[in-house]
C-alpha cells in the first residue's frame, strides 16, 4: 500500500453515476443474459424433438406396409374361396365373395374393404350388406376420435411452431399425406372402369400407389389396393382403407412427452438462472451500495457487509478487496490529515518567530539589535525554505515511485563514491568513514532515490557522531536481499524512539546543533523510498561488551536482482 504521506489533491474527480438499489428495473441485465444463455439449449432441444415429420413418415410407412400385407391376405382368401374355376379360367363369384369379404374385415375396427372385378366394377363392400326384403344396409363407421382440449392445443401449437422451420429432406421414398380440406373419406376408390384400361391394367398388376390423406373431420386414412390372383390369373382387386389412429396417438404422445420435458427443463432453467443471478447480481448490488456509502463518507469501519466478506468465492474475494481498499483509503485520509496538521505546526514555529522579530524590529532603534533581529528573520526564512522543500519532496515520493520502473542498480560504486566524497571534503575534527562492501552489488530500485536514502543516513550518522568519530558502512548480499548497514559512535537512540525515529518531523537532534538545521523529514522520506521499492529499513543500538550503548545502526534491506 502506498504511504499516506502524499498531499491532499484539490482536483475534483469526474462524477461517476452510481446505480442504487431500488431502481425501476424488475429484472437485472445480468439475469436477462443468464436466462437468455440458459434457455437457448432447451428451446433448441424442443424445436429439434418437436420436428417429428420423419418419425411420422416412418410410422405411416409401417402402416402402409402392414395394410398391404393385410390386403394381400384378403385378396388371397377371396381368390381361394370366392372364385369358380371353369375351363381353366378363374371367375369371381359375387354371391360368395361379399359375405367372405365382410367376415375378413369384421375383426379389424376402423377398416373398410372393397372388391372390384377385372373390369373395375365394384362387386362387394364390407360396409354394405343385404337386409330383410333385399334392402341395402350400410353399416356406420366408428366416429372419429375427438382429441381433448389439451391435445388440440398442443397439436395447433406444434403446427404453428413447425411452420417456422424449414422442412427436412427425407431420405428414401417419402409418404405423401394429402391434407387438402376436401380430401375424401372412406368412400374413396381408384378411378377404375372399362374406359380406364391402362389404370385397370396397372391395378391388376399391383401398380396402384397407396393413398394417405387427412380428412376434414381429422381422420388419418390409408388406402392400398392389391390384386386377387388364382393360378396367376387376376380375378379382382381388393381395396383396403383403414384409419391410422395409432400413428396419431404415438406422435401425440411423443409431442406431449417432449413438451412436458421442455416445460420442466424450462422451469428448472429459469429457477437455476434466478438463483445464479441472485448469487451474482444481488451481491454486486450490495457492493455497489457499499461503494456509494464510501463515496458519501459513510461506513468508515465496515462498509462491506460481513456475509459477503465471509464467502469463499470470487464475490468474497471482491468484497474483501473492496473492504481492504476502503480501510487503506481511510488510513490515507487520516494520514493526510495528520500530515497537514504536522505541516501547520512545523510552519507555525518559524512564522511565529518571524512575526515576533518583525514586531520587535519596529520598536528597537539600536543598530546591533536590529541586525540581530534581521539575522533571526533570515535564519527562520532559510528554515522554512528547507522545511517546505522537504515537505514537497516527501509528498512527491509516492507518486514518483508509482510512475517509475524499478531497474537494476549497482549500489557498490554508489556507496564507495559517497564515502570517498566525505573523506575528501571533511574538515578537521569531523568524523571519518570506512566502507566494507563488494565492488558490485546489484539491487532493484531507482538510482536517484537510493542515493538520497544513503545520503540521509550518512548525514544523520555524521551529525550524531562525536568529533573525530568513525562511521562504518557495510554492504553484503544475504539470501535474496542486499543488506546495507550504517553505524556511528554517537549516543544511540532511546529505546522508546526506535520506531518513532522514522516518523515525520522527528526532532531528537544532537546537543550543540543549531536549531532549524534539519526538518525532521529525512528518515521519514528514507523509509518511504525503501518501502516503496519493496525493501525494509530499521534502526537499532550497538552495544559494548558491558551492555552500554556504543552507537546507532541503521539497516536497509533491498531485493537483489
């Protein structure tokens, strides 16, 4: 986390609209997207399974094949029992064939059989028999099955849905269903007769195609024609018509099953989508409300609800990150407030001194006193200039480090140069410096800021060292870090101040130093830089064998390359 020493910016960030709970949206956009994605597979499945034309064609083909077999059985029975052989010619006997055709047809409900002779004339009809006195009685057919309201609705819905999709290409011979409004019922028969010789010939040879139609009353009828032969001689044609109720029933059962499964899958999909949306959208809205509370300055301690932070999924990670960011934000705000208060306090002292000196200067007339007051004003101006410069530098450290890219820096030559520069320019009685460091020690950092850290620490050690004292600089690699220590022979650091020494405006200075020579920000800036580069800085006291304090030691640890 960046240090909270940055200045309080006066720029107003752009206003970002905040979504609040209680908006007019009944369904969140996230829920709509989840529903759309989750409902698409059930709809595609339903559309695919409801597309039952090929299945219906297969059932009709089986129905036609079964009816053909039944018609052949009837034709063979007529050819065996309803024919008279005379001069090796087989002749159909209508008086025998009529009751025989009725008896063959009776066991099969919803079936009508007709018998035509070789000339295409109707000879017998299974629905027609002679009543008393020679009257012709036509037996009624069973009424068409009336589907219930649910089945009718499903059927209409299926047909409407089916119209939206293109018809598939059927492999193999397709069964064509005549669905014209005027499609004939059981009274249909092939167009045969003495004047239709070619059609009659084809019928006697078994060349009449099956005829499947849907009548106006909803019956699905299948008609087939088979020739009756005796000794390879055609004696007539059997036309068999049957209502294919089982085909409609099976197709309707499958449609109903598919629609029930579709409704169940759809309900389950909607329920799971709503649950998923609630587990995602609702927590996000709560997090948005928490962010709005932060923006309004509320919820300083716990802006994010505790249940969200206790979750072990991505929402919990986001909630904890938001709360951590909130705590860091409030910590930065508090630090900025403390920083502003400290700056005001530190500037107030020299300003008060300058104001007092100016007020006194107006009243004194002696030149020597005026010179002394002017000197005080000049010293306080220098002090304020140094203080403002250090404050400005402290406020820029975090921003500069966040923009800078840490690069490999060889601190061996840097430390050697600083030590050599001091030993070359120090005056008589000033402390000396010694260095124990490898020629090359590469760390990751920003060169200019590292130089500033070492200068602050060396300057601090020199200022606390006794006359002609010794400052030792040591550097060595230790594991994955480089450890740099700077030791002096000064009075050491009070134990209670070992941590506070890095606070801003720390003013514990050596005796004899003129007031105002340091701003109290050097060590604080050094800690900002080191921690901003991923390192650590600490202070401790050196001890003599007898346990007395021998001086102070500052240790800097930086990651090596």
